[in-house]
């Protein structure tokens, strides 16, 4: 199966389950992740934020309510439609494997539970495009389910489950500087923290 086939199959799942996904995630508290991104940006506010894998628009709405300019991007056409309707923000319908992003546009990228769907062989080119669309000094936040660097199908969705050392290699190879990382949900033993969150900066020059 080609990377494009993998992407189409995963996105078809989200298209077909968009309404139930929205209902099941609308109340999720990701304020820790939003704060981690915004707290690392050193440019003057308000910020221009790309919500990469914006889903139905929950976090787009939060960024807007905080006074920032947020743009959503999702490979699911249904999610892109829902996100625009829910948040009022511009949303771009783009497959992660074929991103077409303007250079040096964003102060921050919020990739919450999205980049793990990228097959590892495609991850370097995706990260380079994210690097290029950030302004110098801009920040990338990512949160992915952690694992032991295996990848494959989890039901109808494809996932790549990296540990921190492997994830750091991908990000630093793309040019990013590591700032910090943590595990979620907060306040639990590590074995009960399935999510790896990390914050990265594009160098100023």
C-alpha cells in the first residue's frame, strides 16, 4: 500500500465519522498543550497560528477567543467544512503528504494528535514543509501517542508511534531546536500517560 493509499484510507474514516468524532472530543481539555505553544512564542501577540489537523475546529475557536489569528488545515474535507462553520476561521483542505504552505507565515503550529498519522518514511518531507512555513523563531507544538517506534493500522486508521529519542531525531534533522517535552495526562504515573507532547523552535537564522 502506498503512502497516498494509507492517507486516503485514514481520512475516509474521519470523513465517515466526523459528527461522532466532534461529539466525542468537543469537551477534551487540551489547555496544557495550547499554553505550551503560546508560552514558547517570543514574537509580539497576537500570533498567527496554524492548527494542523484542526478536526472540527475546537481549538481554532479557542485560539480565536484568545485573540489570535488561527487558520485550520485538515486532510478530511468534512472536518475542514465543520471547522470553518464552527470557528469562523479560514480552513485549508490539504492532505499532510501534499502540503502547500506559504513560507515564513506562522508564529506557531499546533499539531495536536495529528502528525502520528504520517507514515515515518514521509515524515521528513512533511516536517521540512512545516519548518519552512514558520517565521524565524516560530514554534511547533506536537502531541502524539507514544510508543516503541512501530507503525501500522489501528483499526481503520494508520499510526506511527514514536518514543522521544526517535521523535527528536526527526525534528532536529528537519532543523528544529528542542525546547521541552512532557507526557499526558498530567499527574499520572508514566504508564498511564500515553501522549508525548513536545515543543520546538525554528532558529532565528
